């Protein structure tokens, strides 16, 4: 970068500044009028007028120690951001489709993780200070998405059934997909968000219809099928894949 400055030579050196050992390039220039230092992506470069000697360079660097170290730290942070760690750590079903999980370790020292669904994959942004397992953060995100989707479908059903639940719970049952209690509370398994949308719609419809028809009579099934045309297909999908959904999320770091 200094070739236009009358460079006569370029050598490599090392110096201790504070508690750090700094490698730098010493560029001797016929046209430079004063000592100066540059810190950038390529490291540290010192431009030395040809009339100055090495002792002056060492004294100059020592005098500017704090600024130089600060600039080096800043450059290193930028490099870490650009080269943030990308790891594919596994995959899960999401809305019935296989989706991979990618972890990006950032320079942030935040205590938590941030989950995003981007371009058909889960990206977990993990700060270097985070001690929270990726699987826990991903489950929390999936639970919120399950609640949002379930409640949106219930709002549509409530108009058609003229029935509303007292409360809606999204839980982590190990054997049930949903339930309608005698108190008119509906509960659903958050893992429904892993299944295709038509499966989730069927399970939500099934429990919502119990608000109007508490048994499994012919009237109940006629009502379910009239509200959800893909009921049989959904039951077949659950019979074939339900056990996979009930399994725990993959063991993620």
C-alpha cells in the first residue's frame, strides 16, 4: 500500500506493547516526512522516514501504545464478525418439512441466544457469553410459533362453531396431541408445529369441536370432517410419523 510513497525497503519486526506482543511491518520511505502507524485488516504497518533510526520507531510505538492496542482490538472484533463461526448441528421437521439447524457464534457477550427462521433453515445466533443450550432456545421459539398458529386457527373455528375455549395451553405432553377439559380449557402439544399444517389444523379442529360436542358421536365426527376435509389424511400421517414428532429435539450444544 505504500509503494507510491518512495519505499526503499520493508521488513518485519515485533514489539511488546503493554501485555501484548505486536508484529508489524516497517516500511522505510524516502518521501515520508514523519513517523506514522497504520492498523487495518492486514495488520500493523509503520512508515519510517529514511532519515529516522530504529530507536525512534520503538519510542514512537511506545508513546502511542494505547491507541495502537485499541485499534488492533477493534480490527480483531471486525474480523470475528466477518468470520463468525457457522456450524450445521442437525435438523428437525418444521411444518412437515426437514429443516437444518445452523449455529452462528457471534462476538456478542449476550447471555442468551436468538433464533431466526431464514431462507428455509433455522439460524441460532449464539453470543460467546451464552450458556443456554441451542436446543432450549429452539424449543422456546417453536413453542411460541405453535401458540401463534394454533390460536389463529382457533379464532377461525370460534366463528364457525360459535364456541370459544376458556383458556388455551401449549404444553409438552409426551403422549397426547391435545385435550379439551370439562372446564372448556384446550391444551395442545407444541410439537404439532413440527407436523404439516393440515395435521395441526385437524388436531386443533378436533379439540375445538369438543367445545360443542363433548363426545365422539357421529355428530362429532360429521362436524370435524365438515370443518377439516383432510381429517383422514391427517390421522394417517400421525399414525406413520407421530412417534418421530414426540421424540426429543436432537442433542444440540
